C-alpha cells in the first residue's frame, strides 16, 4: 500500500464511529477543486508511511477506535488494497472505503467478500460532463455501474458531490439526483477555496447559504435524503 498520510483519530469521517483515517497516494482523476493535492500531484507528494507502521499504530489503538477509513487519492488503485483491508478487519475494526467509483470491479469484489461496512462514493458530475470535470478518460458506464453496485449492496453508504458553480449548475445537480435516486444519503458539499489541485479555482466563489438551501429543498422534493455541507 502506498500510504501518503495517516490520521489516528477522527469523529466525523466514519458515521457513528470513532475512527482512524488512512490516506492512499495516487489518483486517476484531476478534479480542479481537489483538497488533497499532495496525494494526487506527484510534484507535491509527501513521504510515504510504511504499511507496517500504520498497522502497528492501529493495533495500538484497539479499544479506543471503532473503525478505519481508507481514502485518498483513490484507494482502488492500490494493488494491495484487499489484503490491507483484511489486516485492518483482523484487528477488529469496521472499514469505510471512500472512492471515486472508477473501478466498479474492485467495489464489487470487496462488497461481495463482505469486507466493507460503509462506502463513501463521490459522484462528480452528470455523465456528459464527467471527462471535462475529472480531466480523465472515464466511461460513463463505469460510474453508473459503481452507483448501482453500492445501492444494491445493502451496505451503509453516502453519495457525495462537491459543488463549484462554475463547473456545475443547478440543472447539473438535478441530473445527478436522477443518477443517485435510491441512495440512503446524498451529500452536496460546498466548494471551499482553501487548498486545491488547480490554483485557478481559488479565486472562485463557493455557493452561498441560500443556494445550498434551495438545492437541498429541490432534491428532497424528488424523494432523496439530501445533506448540504
């Protein structure tokens, strides 16, 4: 596992559980608003954490933590992801996986094996805008497969979308709502101009409170449990 960061305590990354967070290095998307550029841009990489050290840190926190979040970057790019998850579960921890949905085969394998207790799935854009927003060559079918896989799994999950108005309009969000209908929860996350992969977006304005409130009402009117952050 290429581990680019480790947080030994979190109250808000794993719903209902005190957790540690493992940050995987490397991502196949280049979303301009990404707030973990040190995990995505090779020029900004920080030193790796040895996997044995991370497992040791987790073992030392048994009894104080309930879960481990594996995030990134994009964890499904890691060749050793499944063995690592098995080690974490062997320590008695529940596992939450955060993913951009670019590898539905990996998701299906992990879910079928009963290795995941929660999935955080990022849905970036309507299918017609996926390539432009992620700056990656991604097939729309890949994303729809990942959404379907998560929704059919019965595992706790949250779908997430970051809203930067210059990239996604209100109608785009409503189109995404149609894609994720049936999910347990969809979180629309306000773009925060603090640390980004593309510095050009730092000068852009995030959606205001009235925009966030209005889109939440519109989405909930479609029967979708929507959170705004």
